[in-house]
C-alpha cells in the first residue's frame, strides 16, 4: 500500500512592521509562491533564489498590490460567512427531509403490516 505523498509547503514572504512583504528564509522543504518549480530544501538555496529576477519582481508586485490583498481578504471573509450560512440552511433542510423520510418509512411499514394482517382475514 502506498503512503500518501507529502506535499511541500509553499513559501510566501512575511509582512514587516511597515506592512511590506519581505523575504524571510525558512529551512523547511518548500516551493516558492513566485511560480518557480524548484523544491528548496534549505535557507541557502532559498536565499539564492530570492536574488533571481522572477522572485524579486514577484515581491515588488506583491507590495504594489498589498492594498488589493486587504480588500480581497475582507471580501473573501464576507463570502465565507455567507457560504457558511447557506451550508447551515442546506443542512437544516437535509435534516428535515431525513426526519420526514423516517416518518414516511414508519407509516409505510405500518401500512404493509396492516395490509398483511387484513389479507389473512
Ligand atoms: Zn520565488
């Protein structure tokens, strides 16, 4: 039996005290969120990757769009709350239908028993 594959984490820059995205190397095995296909397995390799143009441009873009990230985060929180309410409503409907189905099955069983007893008369 195969063991489940371990999916490496994805690296994203952290936010400093000024609210800017900055690189902070990690010693975990991870891919970089900039789109690089390399699997980094140490701070040295990750630090070297931080100096590449594709990674530097990605961090610059993240910082240019950081205000959008906040508004998107707020939008997704609201969407999540709405979807949780919808899921809860759907769950209540399912529970109601399950109770109704059990009641109908009981009625059906009683009807069959009664019909069977009447057929013996
Ligand atoms: Zn990168």
